[in-house]
C-alpha cells in the first residue's frame, strides 16, 4: 500500500494476456478492509475497474493509482468504495456505473468528504470541479439488467448490506464471474439478504472471516433492554450510528419494539432516510419507514438539540464518534452518569469510539475530556459473518475464489481452508500485484 499522490507510478502489469485468461489487480482493498479498487482485464482488451475508495484516517490511506479505464463500476455508496471516484473521472474521463439510489447518495457523500478534508486539513487528490464532473459521468443501472462493456456483459444483483448496494455478475467469454462487494445474506430492517449465483469465479469480501455474527434477534433485544434500563433510571441513551444504513436500522428496531420512547434523530442519517424513501424499490417495507419518519423527532435546529437532551434516545452520527452531532450531545451528556453511550458497530483503530472504549476519554472540539459514562457495544453489522461466507461460497460453487476486503490473518486462513474443502481453488491476493486466472 502506498500513500496516494496524483501521478504516482502504477505497478499494473500491462503485458499481453493469454487467450481465455483474466488478469486482476487490486489497487487497494486486497488484504485489508476498505480502500477498495480492482482492475479486471482479459486478452480482448476489455478492462474495467470496480470501486475506488479510501480509508478516511488522519492522514487518509489511499489505494494505488490505476491504469486508464473507461468504465468504473461502483458497488455501493460507502466512502471506502467511492471516495476516489471523482479523481478517476477527472483523470480518465471514466463513466461511473451504479444503482439509482447509490447515484442519489454520491453527491452528498462526496461533498461531505470534501468538507471534512478541508476542516481537518487532510487534502484530497480531487477538488470541487472534479466532483461536479463526476456527477455528470454517472450512469444508472437497475438490478438484473444486462449491460455491454467491451467484449463482456454485466449486471447488478442485490447485495444486502445497505440500500442500493450491489453485487456484480460479469460474463467474460465462456466464464461467469461474481463480485460480492460488501454483502450480507441475512435480511436487515432496510434490505433483503443477498442470494448466491452459480459462477466460475467468485470474488468475495472477508471482513468477518473467522468471526461469527451474533444472533441478530438476541443482539437487538440486548440493545432494547439496555435502553429501557437507562431510561428507567432517568438517563438518556446516545446512540452513535453510521448514517447510511445503521441509523435507519436502529430506528426500525426501536419502532418494532413498541416501547413508549421519545426518540430524536439527528445528523446525516436524516438525509439518507429521505433518499431511501425517494427510492422505495431499494428498501424493505417503505411504508413503515414513512411512518418512522413521522414518529421520530427529527432534529433541525439548536433548540431541537436542546430538547433532545431531555429525551429518551438520541440516534445520530458519527458512528465511530469522529465528529458530527454526537460530539455536541456527548459534551453535554457526559457529566450525568445516568446517561449512557450505546455503540452499534465496529470502532476502528484510531477512531473516537476506539479511544472511548480503551481510555474512557474522547477529543471533543479540540480538547480531550474524560467520559465517565457507561459504554456498551452492540454488533449490528450488515456484513456476512463466517458461516454466511462459507455457505455463500459453497452455493456459488466457483472453481476459483478470490478473498479480498479482509486482513490475511489466521481467521482468513480458516475461511480459506473451509472453502477449499468444497473443491474451490482459493486465492489471497496482495495489493499492487497483477494476477492471472
């Protein structure tokens, strides 16, 4: 992995490809979670790229610069998959292919990314002009509709994970390739789970290789029980949640519980919910989410935020406590030990949430302060767990399986061994190297 700089030399192998073979090359996201970008090319000269994101750390971690591509397929709208798409458009004039809901969300994601980079003085390799150009290069595709690119044809299939997320099925000569993207086979409040598709080649994300997801109903009940406990002692629950998918899931869990709670909803998740409702074909039960929007107390002013401090539950960004309205609330809730913080997802190394868990401290508005509140963590991830990964690979029954989007640890080795028992050849690629299938 290299720190990205515009014009950096790519390690991509541009030598001729043997007839009937496929070359793939991870610019990032091979032996790591996020930072995804991958080039696929065959002997006919057809070349595409899938995703181009980065890890928004301080400083950011960028993937390698890739070769020229005319077409980039974006699987979903998370920053670690789309954050560098404006650069590839500005540099190559590439077309960006995605689902309609992903397209609607991209502008907000990119503008927020640019704003945060400016505030944190962490420069991006693209600017506002590139962003505007990228918006003009988006091509929308529904699920299950075949599209030609070079000598190949491809289509999107539902991936679960978040609304609008897609797997990519590609016909390459006489072989069929399935790219999982970030996926989950379990149904969530927002989306149905992904369904396997028989293929010759499978690229499968391995975020949770070697780790089982807890039973969702049990985990949700644990969250609800904790909310009741805090509210009954007179406290307020602050629930930091990822804007795109997780915050809407949490609202639905509370709604379905029929608990008599005053729930306030703040941050970017409000806009995401509007995007979902504007694209009802991409979410489960849109009528219920319309009811939830009317039920939740949407925060839109300073006075609304002050009222939220007296409520039962506050659902807001950011999910890893790296900023957003969550800091404003926490700065005011932290001195009353009746209150509690309920984390709903993974807290990455270097994040505010990880600092809170390990040190009971957090940097808020430039000052590190003690947080003397109870903190609970709940696993509500919408990534496939180990058993789901194994079962999915078994049902796809590919002769070649490429593991990506996961660290190459002993846990991934366990996944590799279990898939190999099914008769597949398993590959564990490094970044910045070209491979042939």
